[in-house]
């Protein structure tokens, strides 16, 4: 639900909230699939969506919706994540969430 609500918000009410929601989910899935050869195609689709989201970040946070050519890969990434969530090992997703938290914490410590 969070995926699709945030996706819809990107188009109609862009801002930091929807961006952060999607970025977090994209990051967790990228970490979970990092060494998963079985889902390498899905990992590429998710990375494409994350890249498009990052490229539009400043405009989204400023309240401007992404362009159509940016929304297309973001949608594909969201749909890919949605199809994977029921098929991935919950412990792998949990480990990816913990790893992301750790990465964020270490980044915050090194920033001035």
C-alpha cells in the first residue's frame, strides 16, 4: 500500500515524504537482491526505478512531479517490488533493512 500511495503522491502531491518512502523501499530491495542471481533481472528493473527517482529528487522534494520519462521506470520498479515481496525470504528483507539503517547511521556520523 505504501508503494502505490507514494507513487500516486509523486504525481499529484510530490514532496519529501513520498520520495523518502519510495527511496527507502527501493534501497531495502536493492540490498536484499545484491547477491541474488535468481532475481538479477528484477534487481536491474528496481535499480532503474531508483536511478530515475534519484535524478528527480530535488524537483520532487521542491513539489514538482517527475516527468513522464522519469515516472515510467519508477512505476516499473514499484511494480517489480510488488511482485517480489511475497516471494522473498522475510529474513533477507529484515537483514537488508538492518543493513540500510547501519549504512545511514554511519553516513550521518561522517557528515559535518
